[in-house]
C-alpha cells in the first residue's frame, strides 16, 4: 500500500492525508484562536504542502474555523475539497446543541456557504447525534434535496451506527463516513468494515483520542510507545500511520493549532509500519 495514494471523494481525488480545522478556534472549539496569525499561516502551509482535503464545520467557533479558512485561502485552489458538517450548533456560552431537524440541516448548509464564500460545499456530513428525536430517513431526504439543488456536492455521514449506514447507502450515494476510530477505540469497527467492503471513504475522527481530553490513551499505549521508539518516530505518527495502513479507503484529517505539530503530521506519509509494528498494534 502506498500512503501517497489518492481517494475519490464525491467525484474529486483527494490525498489521503487531509487536515481537520477543529482545533483552530479557542479552547473548547469556541471563540477566536489564541494567535490568529499562526492559524492563518498554518492553513496556508497545509495547502502549500499539497493537502487538498480540509474538514471543518460552521459550529467550530462558531464561524471561527470557516472564517479563518476563507481569509487564508479564498479564492480557493481548484483542487481543494472542503468538507463540512451539519447537525449541531452552539449557544452564546459555547454549549453544544443539537440541530437535527431538516430545516436546521438546511440552515446549517446555508451558514457554511455564507461563511466559506462558496456556491456549493463539496461534501457535507450529516452528524447524527445520539438519541436524536428526528427520524434518520427524514434527515437523509433533506440532505438529498440539498444535493439535488446543487448546494452540496456529496452527502457524508458522521457518528452513525451500522444500521444507519446501511439505510444511508440503500437510499442514496454516500460520499464518506466519519466516525470516531483509533487504536484504542474500535467501537465503530462494524461500520469501518462495511465501508472497507463497499469502498466508501472512512474518515476516523479523534485518531489520537478525544480532542477534549488531555489524557489521550492512544499516545500512552505501551505498544505505540515501543513501536515509536523502535522506528524512531513519534507516538502520534505511529497512531496515524496505523490508520493509513489499515485500508486504502482511509482518509485522515488530523488537526492542530501548532505549526510544529502540523509538520509532524505531514511527515506521516513517509512512516512505513513493518509487519512487526502492525502485529504489535493489532
């Protein structure tokens, strides 16, 4: 497997290592960045390095991540694929709220179009919230309408169960699936396996563990630490490279607000995990 390979994402070829904009806003994904100049420089470095898949959401900030992307990169390079998501919102103090109703999904897409300065968002993920009181079928129908109207290019799914994934693929073409998945959290293994079997791009979020928890068990896993020491790379590079080596349909969107960590992430495409490493991490 070549980690430099590209994957088809809603009819566009994207490199397998992308960038997630979730960590660009302030603490808790709320408010302005600590250093706006660094955030803008980081986004420009992302594109200069050849990354052509950026993942964002209007409710990161809210508006902050999208506004930074637009200021740093608009007019966008032709090859850049921006992926956003709908299904959530924030209140005035940063609390996470559901926005699951069809009319809220439409409002979320329209907010993304406005803040990003786009006529069409290439891909929008429907973020399914646990215990949502809105029928999944109604949400899918709303997303299909938005795609048919040309407001979005492709429909993705996020935080879905295997049953929801199957319902989605039976109803329409699914551009990608974005679920939490990493070395120590494989609770979405059934969805991952289904995507591999169907050839649907799988985008694991929280690849190093939850961004909201300082203690990330992935990076402290003994097998990860031992493999990193043996291969002379960092623990984060081992965890990210493991995901890339699992299947050619995996797309990564590691996020950071640090230029140093960005360079570390970009170097992951050069990390080769040998059979000993894969066995240790299995």
